[in-house]
């Protein structure tokens, strides 16, 4: 079996979930970017007389209660939801990795201090931190992302640390140290390839959770603030019209469900690809 | 000329008997010095202490007449390039996520500025890796493979290639054939003997296998429970005055 230092998707075994996930996420990304470059409607321009219209050529998914084009808001909402989730996730990963690397490699006092800091952050559930930050700094997508980063980086630091702890014991790291490689070089060249897979799996599984969290908080008004389009916020806006125009809630709801579903499929795929057991079998 | 001199080296792990107990010996340039003893007698701990990878409690180590036991990592660096090690388990000694060529190039990359190679020459990474693989009688296209894609014997040759890549003075061979089958064992021992002559290396050959040690070494030391209990040249192996423990080892092999 061919393998890579950072293993690329191996499509020998057909993985329909992965194929679906990739294609769908590519379509969503393309749609979101298309909306970015070409907008037929202003997503925040209200037109009270044209509110709650059904589907038409001009408004393919109709208009909401303030007469705003639903398709435009759905696409821009995707940008907001997926974009801010990705940003928060990447920030958490990039804070967690160096912490975990240094902690696992240096061990001793550095490790103990780092891990006590991590435990401190870990003690707070993400929802509590988000609510507290919204209370202290005011509601908004930025503060929500900050809360997510504050809670999530810890799990990446811990994941990376545990992998590094087991690898550092091995002879190849000892050989590298005997050869005078600096700690930084050993981490970069010898240890990072071991953690990439684990981090990618966890990140892809986390993405769905973060999207749900951001939508949920926007739904209860602690995330994206009106008139910014965001899927959770759109759900909330459409609540009063559930009886008369249920599709206003169905569109953003469906968008959330599908995106989360496919990111999870991708996560499963990565987990299979980077399966630790498979490494042992090799 | 003495390459490595060890005087009264003692290493005690927390609350216990010494793992290495008052060990003294001298390794001359160009020789292969054997160290035999059963598992757990402190052979590998001694090797790690010599490499300064393990702190020890007392004693002195002289490498090329420089005392190295007090040096910090920065001061050690000029000596590091002269001592290499080959471990027992080549699967653990090679990073499974790196291609063979990337593992092989590590020591050279590290010391390229201060190295003056006489046997090998560096023009490009690919060519250098090829030379190294040739030197240990491996197919030259092996560099692009991963450790799990080659056999155990081939992996051990790769770790030997890595050790000789910077033409060190001394290589510590810590049970280099213990994880190999009998045929690979013989081939690796023969290769090591040849390399010692062509590259003018010195070996500290550590093993529990007295047969392998006596085949390779000019002088043999016997270690038991952290102590060196016997030292003799190969011709004296069957002599009458050998320690009873040595005689026991001889009777087994």
C-alpha cells in the first residue's frame, strides 16, 4: 500500500460518504463564493411591501418578512456560519498544536504548568463560556468565536501532547537527539507528521459541532446580530411565520443539517484513513 | 591511541541497586570492543550514559582525551558527530512517517558545516543517499520508500547507513542483530566488519550473544548486574583463568 508522510486521501476503497462530502462541500463553497462576487440582491435591504413572497423568478427562494431575498441571505449566511466556524476551529488548532508539542516534548515542569492551564480552560463547558463572554463583552459573532477558541484549543493541545508523549519515547527521537537536532527541528520534522492525521480527524469532526454551536447561539440571539445573515439567526427571524411560511425556517435548517452531516461524513472518512490500528498493522 | 576511556562510571536509578556499577574500560582507536551480558545487566544503560543521553551519578568519560561528562549540550555538539549509535530494533529507530532518504540525511544535515568526509562525498541529497545505500549493499531506489515497506534486515542496514553517513570515529552497536533472523544476522555482522575496515571505524559492540561478539571483537568485556566482571582478548576466550560466569556463557554458546 502506498502511503504518504502526510497521507493523502486513498481512494482505492471507494468511500461514497467522502465523495459526497467533498462534492457537496465544494458546491457550498463555490455557491458561497459566487454570492460574494455577484449579488443580485442586497441581503440587508428591506422592502416591507415585498415581504413574505413565495418563490418567483426574481426571488428563487422567495423573500422573508422584511422583503429580503432568502437565497442571497442563505448564501451569505453560509459564509458567515461556515466561515466563522472554520476560523474559530483553525485558531484553536493553531494554538493547541504548539502547546501540545512543547508540553509533550519538554515534559517535566513545562508540561505540568501547560496542562494545569489547559485543565483550567477545560473546566468550563463551551456554552457557559459563550454565555459569560456574551454577558461581559456583549453578544456578537466575534465574542462567540473567542469563546469557542478558548474552550476548543485545549482538546487539541491534549491530543497532540498524548501523541507526542508516546512518540518521544521511541528510538528514532533519541537518535535525532544524539545527532544534535534541536527540539524545534525534531518537533517539525519528526513529530508533526505523527499528529497531522489525528488533528485532521478531530478538526473535521469538531467542525460540525462548532457550526451547530454558532447557529444555536445565533438562534438565541447571542451570536450574529441582525441584520447580518446567519443560518441560526435566520431560523429565529422566521419563527413567527412558521405557520404561514414554514419554508423560511426549513431553508436555513436544512442548510445546517446538510452541512453538518457532510462535515461529519468527511470526519469519519479521515478517521478511517488515519486509523491508528492501521498504522500498527503496517 | 585511546578513543574512549571510561573511569569508575556509576549509575543508580532511584532507590535501587546500581544499574552500572563502577565500570572502567578503554576503547582504542580502530578496535571493536565487545560487551556481553544477559538482558537487564546494564549494557544499554551504559551505552546511553556514554552518549550522555542519561545522567549518571559518578565517574568520568574521556572521548579523544576530552572529558565529556560535564559538558552541556552545546559543548557536546562537536563530539556528537564523532559518536553514532545503532539500536536493537530498527523499526523503532526509523521514523515510520518519514521516507528512508529523509531519515538517512538527518545526521549529515545537522553537521554539514563542520564535516570533512573522506569516503563519501556530498553533491546532492539524492546522490548522497544513493552512496549510503550502496555502502550498506541495499538497492539504491530504497530511499523513496517508507520503513514499513522494507524488511527488518534492510531496515537495520538503513540505520547502519545513517550511522556511517557522517564517518564517525565510534559507533555504539547496541544489540544490532538481536531482532534479525539468523541469515540476516550473519550478513549484517559481515557488513559491519567490512565497514569497520573501509571507514576506519571503532565499535563498541553490545550483545547478549557471545558468539556474535567473539566473531566481531578483538577484546571482550563481560558485564553482570552492572559490574564488569571480566575483560580479555579474543584469543583468551577459552583460557583457564576465565571468570565462572564467563565460562557459563561460553558453555551456553
